C-alpha cells in the first residue's frame, strides 16, 4: 500500500500512509520479513509499497472515541469515496490499530482532511508506538460524538455501515452523516513517494 503518515492518539500503529498501520501511513523502514519475503505472486511487501508510493494521495486524520471516552486518532491515506447513493466511504486500518478498536466500540468516526499547512497534525497522529498528543490540538465533538479537528479543509463524519476483512487490514465502510468544508482556496496536503508535497510541488512547512 502507499506509504503514508500513520498515527494515532493511541500509538499510531495504525496508519495507512504506507500501511501505517491504519491503512496508509508514512512508511517506516521495512522489517526483515517484508524485505525478504515475496507473496504468492512473487511480489514482496517492499516492492508493492514502493510501487504504490507513486500513487499520490491526500492526507487525513481519522478520529473516534475510545472505550474510556477519550479521543483517539491516526493519520491515514487509505481513504476513498465509495458510493453517492447512499453516501459511503471506506477507510483501511491495520488489524492492530487502536483507532480501529475505538471505531468498533464507538460505531462512528470522522475523516479530517488536512490542508497543506497542517503537516504538524499529520506527524502528530502518525507516531507509531507513541500516543498522539491531544494537548493543544483544538477539536470539538460532532453529532456522532467523534472529534472534529479545527482548521482542517474538510470533515466527513460517518457511522459504521460494514466492516470487511482485507488481509492484514480491516476495511471499514462508513455511511456519511455530516460533511463540512473549510471554504474556497484551501489547498490539500499531499503525500507522494514517501514525502509530503502540495499541488504546486512545494514541500509544506
């Protein structure tokens, strides 16, 4: 999967930017197993990740509420729209993801789409093995109770419609309940070939 920023207020061992473990999160160095073991089709995890890294994506932080009623979140780019009628989207999470566990129990989540000046939020929620810091991260709870990050360029709030197996990930299909955009002129944060960029090709600060 594409490498991407991954993260979580929980240990971002979720990720997807590269499979961050929550789907696609910024990819860490390959494990010995990844580097040396090819799949049944003869393609190794490293080769697959490298190829998918050429597919540019936006960057999101997927948030929910844990069983302790505290916010959790992870950086992810394995996010896509699925259907207009009914409105559905899907997000892929590593099976060990703390955010996935929270979504299973809470039954709802928010996809917060990051702007090109929000690389700091992506990094905060992509720290695998460490809890993301919520101190100083301005947010409010949406209608489903899931956290909406302030200042993002779009918010898509969902309830869980289906959960499907997907190899070492779980595919969560969400029914879109509420959307909000950040206004005209907002440029997205982009992740491509293991690095952040923007639509104009400049590396965001």
